[in-house]
């Protein structure tokens, strides 16, 4: 029965004439989980970017006299303790976070670029070209990509750029499907047709109707893809196929930490917490964004 | 129905072929060969070896040979475990992997769907928020973090369950790996189930069912459950892929002698045929499973069935 | 004898945007076997009124007033009692036959379950009775159609199935919410004829909700026009059609498709938007769109008063 009430509410609120975005923002900020996640994520990014400056250690400094120091180590300034090579885990966790976040963002942008171009083309042309292009996507969709990516890493070695490309290449399929669907739907929507019929210019239609509508799904998609990508990267790193030592990422740190977790649980717990919290935030923000932009009762 | 089967089949075959081509050529494009060991072999032995493995033939011929073998179910010899063929290695690990994988799948389906239904029926109340928060947590903690934490808690601290290994493959051996493998899928399934259940409960035909004065139990069990399960059904394909991928890590962490563990070792040892064999085997399995799920979907949805 | 007596019914929805006033101070009565048409634009509160009678309002609804049906106040009945009335003494037909039937269940299940639930029929008895009902609503090949899934039926046939389900337990009251809106014009006429016929054969009282005065003219003895959750005019259908008193009723009548008036004149008759239910304008809710509004109109809500025998209107200028 909730459809009735939402329909009523929407119908009733419509004439007030608040813009789509103002509405969406208000709904997003009314969502406490999403709001909190945004705050935490901003703090996380600040910490990752600036944190290492406040430590006397570097991520690759090896100190065999100071291995496996338990936190909190305030005199030694090892806030999160040290690992099996005496490297400072505070700095390593933050620097690993830089890599994880960077992979997440860059690879998502790669998939965004491919996906939008492909999906928009298919949706714009429609008809047979669309059918053919989407059949291609269907075929690729069923591939067990994770295995191919692992194969790729095994064969070509561990390269940061390769990770971007490999992960980006997996995720563009979703984006292509979403963008194509939206483009197709938007082409024939009443408000676009109505705007066209009443002589609104093409540019204005695109600005007022197409872009805001596409932008919404793309934003939701991006926030939900970044955590997925971070997860894939950490998965690869965990298998020892991610970034090359001494550089590190959260996945690699968790891998190392898990090996010696009964002796030095902190080496597992700190990077694992950072990873989980970050994924948590992204997922909450993505969910919140989706609900805010598409207030279907979920 | 037959048309649907043919249609699905027509898109499964190119997927499979593509998988074979990608796997094969990616492997061959690799710098170096499988016999580049630290102490280099005398050239004549190397040549013999290459001849034995048909590595001296042109690439297309090797590919044809591999496809020919793969179609007949022969995935070639392993480079690393030189006494075994890839088939033998996979068959050895299969029963173990199957038990863990199926166990996780069944657990995920039951717990995930039940949690999702509860959340949907208690929409916007405490139990809904609780389930959804837990599900979000499950989605945000990777398998390889959950697994060590489970070991830390149940094996190291409480000492209730073994930290790993595979004694008799009984419940004690299976408990932790299965739970670790299932948790992320439970989270995803619960969210999916809740969303589709809420949508169905808001649908016009449920309004009709309630207007008929049916008991709430009848409305939910007879009218809402089946349509709400359909999206879950179509997620089974990706879920199986997720579980298989996850099993690679889980088997590694828990020291379970399944296919996944071979895969990681083979990858690290550059045992190309074994790596590729596993990719092809699991890939085929996933594609086959997707195909079956599609067909099942067709059987269960009267609208699709009619086509 | 009075079958349904609605007194001072108000329905409000609490939404994040504020309180939506869907129905306000609505009173009407319906005699046994009588027919009432409720007319208005979407959002006038027609459907919510019907849902209130069925006890199926959304969870965030707040209802006050009383709905007496067969001498019981439905608003005070517990859900267990209500569900025994629904589909039994009170039945409803919805607007969209395409989505109102469960796509996963055969027609015989969806029809038979009402008989099993309310009349306690066995499965086989229910099947025989279903067949009879399908024939009563003139579905050809009834036996075969019972085995069909909804998607195998045409829109008109599906609506007939919905009507068969509604009539299954010989209800005293049938609520029909825009039962013909989603159908083709020719099918619409057929379904309306079916309603007229069923009214005669089954003696069921009917509330027909529609935005189309033409539909009401064909089926209903009495008509109530609603605007922004309130009744603005009610009376015998013929009186309302021939001598509409309220400016809104007049506008509705003029907006009806007719051949003798040019299109532009018709569209002019009902200009402007339905009001925002979150913030109703002060005084008469129709004032912003009313062609004969005067200053006093915005001062207080005009009461529904008798302007001649059995003809009520809520407008200070009649
Ligand atoms: S009360 Fe005034 S505004 Fe309302 S209908 Fe009558 S004349 Fe028009």
C-alpha cells in the first residue's frame, strides 16, 4: 500500500517546484547513515593523504630490531605497531589506503568512460546496432572475469596500470547496460517529448532533462562501483597478485596480517578495519544516493 | 520454451569459446615459457620437452589441439605436477570443493532469503533496520577478512573448531569455511530478497489478494513468495560465480585440498596448463549454471514459458 | 434500508513532506442495492475513500469518523473480522486489470481461493462454482479460460475475471475503482453493460469511482462529486447532469468530450492544477480555479448544504 502514499506525496509535492537536485540533496542529508558515511569518508581521505606526514617513519623503512611491536607504541611513534620486518604499520596502512583508493577511483573512471561511450552509442542508435552491441555485452557478461583477471596478473606480472585496466574492463558492462537503458528511455519520455513539442531548444532539453537523469544513475553507479573495485584489488593483493612489494595496499596488508594473526593480531586488525570501514561508507553513500535520486519506497 | 533454450544456448556457446580463446592466448602471450627454471636446461632436452608438449608447433595448431582436447574433456598435462594431468588434479579436488561450495550456496540461500523476507515484512521497523545493517556489514567485509576473524574467534580464542585443514571432511571441518564463504552472499541475497519482496507487496495483485480477504499467510505464501523469488533466482548465476571465486581464497586460508587451492599455487608457480585448466573448468561450470538458471526461470515464469 | 453509512470521514497520510489531507469530513449513505458514483480528478480522495471502506489504507494513514456497514463500524473492527468481510460482503474491482491479477497463478486458483476462503467450498465445488461465475460474466470458453494464466487473457477478459472474483461470494457492496479506464472504448461499453446487468441480477449495491461523468450517467442513480478530499456536490445523477450547481461540476461537464463545442472551449472550462494536498488553499479549495470566485470564497470552507430536495452543493454562490 505504500505506493499509494508515495504517489500521493509526490503528486502533492510536485507543484511546489523544488528542483530535482535540491530535493535529492535534502533526502540524502536526511539519511543519517549516508551523512555519517560521508563525514567518515572525508576524514578517512584526509588521514590517508596527510597522516603519513605526521609520522617519522616511511612505509618501506625496515627495522629488524623492532619487529612485531604491539601498539600503541607512543615513544617509538608506531601508532599501529610494526610488522614482521619492523616496518611502521600506521604509515603502511595509510599508504596502502592510497593505493586501494586510487585503484578504486581510477579503475571506476576507466569503466565509466568505456561504459558510457558504449551504452550511449547503443541506446542512441537503437534498433539493430543496439541489439548487436547488447548481445555482445550479454556474451561478455557470462564470462568468469575474476579468473581472467587472475590469469592476466599471473601472465603479465603485477603492474598497477594493468590492475586499473583489468578491473576497469570488467565493470564497464554494468555501466553500459545502465546508460543504454536510460538513454533509450529518456529519448521517448513524456517530458522530453513535451519539452520538444513546446519548442524548448535541444540544448536546454539536454541540460534540463537528459543530463540530470543520466547523472543520477552514473553517480549512484560510481559510488557503488568504487567499493567493488577496491574489493577486487584487495582480493588480487591477497592472492599475492596485486601491487609489488614494498608498495602495499589494504588487501596485501590483510594478507600479511592474516598469516601471523595469533602472534600479531594488530597487523590484521588495523588494515582490515580501514578496508571494511571504507567499503561500508561507500556502500551506504551509494544506497543513500540511490534512494535520494529515486524515492521509490525501498 | 524450446526457442528460449536455443536462444540461451546460442549465447552460451560464444561465451565459452571466448573464454577458451582469451585464456589460451593470454597464457601464450606471456613472456618466457614453462621450462624457464633457474638452472637452464640443455637446448636439446628443452627441444625434446617442447616437442613432447607440442610447444614447437605453430600457435594456431596448438590452439586447435587444446580446443580439441578440451571439447573431449582433456585439459592437458600439468607442468608443475609432472606426474599428473590437469584432469586428475581437478578431479581430485572436485569433491572437496563441491562440498564446501554447495554447502555455502545452500546456507546462503536459506539464511539470505529468510532474512530478506523478515526485513520486508517488518519494513521500516527495528528488525528491518537490523537485518539491513548486518547485510551492509556483510557486504563491506571481504571474505579474506571474515575468514581470519572467524578463525581468530572460533579456533584460536574459543577453540571450538579447527583453524583449518581437512581431516574427514565432516561438519567440523566444513563449518568455518562454509560460513565464511556464504556470508557475503547471504548479505547480497538478503538485500535482494527484501527489495523484491517489498516491491511485490506493493504491487496491484497483492492489493487484490488482500481485498479478497485472504489470510495474511495465504497472501504471502501463495501470492507474494514466488514472484519475489524470481530476482533471487536470476541472481543464482552471479552468486555461484561469487562462491567459486571466493572458494579460491577460502581454500587457501583454511588449507582445504580443493580445486581453488591448486589454482593459487599453480598461479604462483606459473603452472600455465593447470591455471588455464581451472579457469576453463570453472568458467564452463559457471556458464552452464547460468544457462540452467535461465531455463529454470523460463519454467517458473508462465509469461516466459509461453514464448 | 441503509447498507453503508459514512459519517464525517477524514483520512490523513503522514509523509516525510508533511501531512497529506486526502479526505476531509466526508459523509454519504448508500441504500441496499443502490448505486452511487463518486466523481473527481485524481487526488480528489475517491480511491482512498474506497480503501478506507475495505480497511486497506496504507500504514501511515490516520482515519477518523465512522463507516457503518450492516450496522457495524468498520473503522472499529479488528483486522480478523475485516478480512472476513473483504471479498465476501464487500468486494472491489480495481482500475488496472493488467496488473491486478497475479501473473504466476492460474485464473482458477485466483477465483477459487475466494470461494474456499469465504464460502468454505471444497476444491472441486469451488471449481464448478468458478465455471458458473465465469459464465455469468460472459467469458467465452470459460472452462478453458479457468486453466489460463492472466497474460493469456485480453484486458476486457481480465476485468471480467476481476468482476467474477468480486461477485464470487455475492457481496452486498461492490466497490469499482475506475473499472473501465484502462480498457478500449468498445470494451469499456461492454463492461459497463455488464455492471448494469449484474446490478439487476445480483442486487448488489455499487459504488463506482470514476473521473468520467459519462460512465456515471450510465450506471448510477446517485452521484457525488469530490474535490480535494471533500464532497462538493451530490444528488440524483440526472439532476447533477442536467442542472449542475457547483462551478466545479459545471466545469467537469463542460470538459467532457462532445461534438457540439470546439475543443478550445472545453479545455478552458477546467484550467489550472488540482490543489496541493499538503497545503490546501484557505477557504474553498476550488477558489484558485473557480471562474466565479469572489473574495469571501477564500475566507472559510463552504459547507455542503441542501439547495433543493436531495441535492447538496458546497458553494457560497449557489
Ligand atoms: S465557493 Fe467560491 S470559489 Fe468555491 S466554488 Fe463557490 S464560487 Fe467558486
